[in-house]
C-alpha cells in the first residue's frame, strides 16, 4: 500500500487585517519558503519572525515541518499575523491534539481588528477638522 504525497501535506488559510496567507506544511527539516524567499529574508524584523514561529514553539514542533507560504495584501505586520494564523490552522490539520494548546495560547482565533473607514465630513475615521471660534 503506497502513501500519496497529499496524505502528508496539510494546507490552511490565515487572515489578519487585509492580509491573506496560504500555508502548505510537509514533514521535513524546518525549511521556509515565503513567496519564494526565506523567512528571515521576507520578514527582516526578528520580532515578526518570532511572532510567526509562535505556533511551532507552542506545540514544540519547530523544525519538524517544511513551510511553503503564499502571502499577499496588507503590510508586514498584517502578513505576519496572517501567516501565524494559517500555521496554527495547518498544525491542527496535521495533528488534532495541538488544538487545545493553540487555542489556549490564542493562536486559533482570527484577529477581527481592521482599519475603520473614513467618514464623510471628517478628517479621518474619527478625527474632526480643527474648530475655529472666529
């Protein structure tokens, strides 16, 4: 009985602000491919790299999977959050026992915060124009 490649490949989608990340996990040595670049190359800030790897460190699986990710939309912080969310979801696909740890760490919940739209007659979403008495 032969195992197919898709049997050992898990995928998930994560979102944050206006960013969307599609992640493909395969058992491996911890190689990263984010939009054709390495993790440290795509996200130069170490705090963002640490933020992204939080799902792996929570489940003690850092270096156990190769990660291929396609990320688009938004900025660096939003993309990092989307990638973290997608990795957490993919880890649950790979092993359902990770769900309790990831849920307790708050990594399974999609962050609903987004930029509030600008309102008419205002300088921004909430800011008013300067008041002049005379």
